C-alpha cells in the first residue's frame, strides 16, 4: 500500500466551491500554524472542545477555523483577503503543506433500479419477458467474451455464473460473502457509520448499543434520508429481523452513527473529518463511509485523506469507503471518487448477483487509486426508518458489507486492528476472473479468518 506523500502547497484561496478552505499542516508544524491563524485575527476552535457535546454546532459555534489536531488539518471559512498573506508566509516557512477548497460529498446509494419488462420475440413467435438485470448480465457476458478474444482480461479462468440465491432466510449479499459460515457476531467491536444518521427506534434494533452524534450543518438529528439506516442495517443488522430474511452481518457490534450528511444526503469536508475524529475518540475499530465526491481522469488522490487514513490505521482503526457510482458500464467507467481514492482508505466496488461489476461502480483508472475489493451492491435489502425495509443499489450498499465482515474478523483475533485488519480482509478475499481495475483483489469473504 502506498504511503501518503507531500505535494507542494498552493496559495490559491479564492476557489468557487462556496464553502471553506482545507489547510493541511506539515508534520509537527500544526501548533505554529494555529498560532499564525490566531495572530491573523482568525478565531480557532479545536475539535477537542466539542468531544462531550451531543452535537457539533454549525462551524464549531461560529469559529473562523475548525482545527483537527490529531489529523494536522484545519478548515477555514473563505476569507481570501485575510488568509492570503498569512498563507504565503506559512508556505515559505514550511508550516503548511497544502490548501484546497472544501468539497461537498454525497450518499452513494438509492432505491434499486426499477425493473421493466422487455418483449423479446423468439423464432417461434413466443414473447418472453425479461427484466433489466437479465439484460445487463447478458450484455456484460458478451462484452466479456469480446475482451477475452482480444486478450484484455486481467485474470484467467472461467467467468462466474449467476448464483441461485434463496433469500427465504438471508439476503443474497449475506450469503455471497459467506457470513452464514462465520462463528463470529461482532461482539466487542465498535463500528462507526458516518452517513445520514440512523433510526435507532427501528424495531430490529431494540436493545442494541447505539451512540449517535450530529455533524451535518442545518440538519435534523433524525435520518430523514434513510441512507444511513440502510447502511447500518447491512453492517450491524440483527440475526433475526422482525420480518423478512436476515440482512445484517455484525449483529452484536456496537453502533456509532455519526450524521455527517444532511437531510438532503450531502455533507462537507468539515462534517466528515469531524465525524472521523469523533470515531477515533470513541475507540471505534472500523469507520464505514458510504459517501463520496466524483473525480476525473488525471485527478490526484486527496493528500488530506491520505494523511487522515494513515492516522486512523496507526490508531488501530480501519476506514472503509465507497468507490463511487458515476460509471455507466460498458460505455463509461469513471475513476474512484474521493475519499475512497486515498491509498490509506479501503475502496469498495459493487458487484451484482453474477459477481460482475455493477453498471454504476467506479474503477481504478487513475494511477495509485485502485478499487481494493468488491462486495454485493445491487438489489440489497436492508432497514429503513419507520420500521421499513427496501432494496437499494450502490457502492454505498457494498461498503457496509465490508465494514460488517471486518468486524467479524476483528472479533476473531485482537491482533486484527488497523493495518493488520486491512491486510487480513484482503488476504481472505476471493479472486474473481475480472479486471482488478473493477473489483480489486476480488469478492469479500467472511470465511477464512480463524473461526470466521
């Protein structure tokens, strides 16, 4: 795995995002950087000041700068005239490594694609009805055949065939990653899901240990969107739901629900980094982020999240993030989005029931910004607010599969923390005869780690 690298700082402070600026200090220079900000008239608030708060108020209660000491990062309200002279001086003194405009991130999943009937007239005149998944699978099969003839495949072996999953007792995703063969429950493991919040009153989570905190600006405390409740359902849902098949993995894990995305499903660097900082404060073993921002061919990975991911891994916390939904295969494959494109964050692609890349799943097109592994992300049944359930699609749905399985692995042996947990997840992943660009090391597996 590549280690974070330092890039030359930019003094551009008048971006167009309409948000703030993300400033990354050089190692061991954070204190000096904060002092310069304060001398420049900026009011600085540390994330440590809000550790005991039930929620983090917008902009850290009106501060000009939100400072995350453990990550060596500060987020500054856009004020170019005041910031530029201070920044130029800080760069010259090698106090600041980089500054960039703050980005917006969004939830990477939603209701499963609507199935529609297509009439196919056979030679005998008999009309048969096919659904969208069948057609997509047929199309991808033809594309795969052409790739093999042209020698474009990245792995040898027969193409996986669609499995006949009986979802009477458990969802196809739970079966596909071999959770049912695991002897682990996730007990004693803390999973932080940073998303749109969580409906902890859902009937399937009665009596569970749940800790919640609000980070999203101008947002309610409830999961109005539903995305967070769906993701937590997959990673931490019950062994025996009130109704329907089992859809959850680490059913005895402790749930930490950080609402970093607002009621509209959008958030910013400030809310996401604050949520990651909180998860480390809480001692979470896994951080799951089914969110992202799209990238383009040629875009570098975010050094900020490289650094944050490194700090998390060193602290014994694995960060898992969705690769992105911007592709429209086979015509268009988009590169892995941010923050999943950071080499210190485990990037998760989505596969369908045939273990083929989902049509929307992003690929490792930019150097060093790979998909690390793949998990079920199409037609995934899970919980929704109000004691409801639904099937959703997205790399958002694949990511909590990885978080849940990682919790089982972490429970199986206390040595599996941080970097070691990353290595073990990858080690027991099942290779697929598909380009590593699309599925990384292959299909997530729960079977293969000690008792797991």
